[in-house]
């Protein structure tokens, strides 16, 4: 399991999550931040600091937010 950054990040893009990630799996893209699903250790530190609640567990993705997991995989080249 990994965490996924969804649409609210596109509006905010504060980056608080990057500072707390112990494995540096969050990178800034052009329109939002992305969590590398192959590096994420599921610690949840990013969820606590996200000011817009954009980060969800990949098991809790809805049909509307599922494309954000694929977008992250494409960003990291893991599709």
C-alpha cells in the first residue's frame, strides 16, 4: 500500500509533506506533488501535515481519484 496525492494539491501545492517524509519519496511536479509508490513506506506522516487533505491511501481511492495513482506512476516511470 502507498499514499496518493489527489486534486486538492493542484490548488494548494504547499509542500509541507515533502519536509516530513522520512524516505524522500515525494517530489514536486509541474502541477502538483507526487508520492513514489515504490518508495513510500506508508508511515502516514504526510497525511497529518497536508493542509488540504489531498493525500489518501491507495486502497481508499474512488473512481474520481484513481487517475492520480496512475499519474504518479507515470511521473516516476513505474507504469
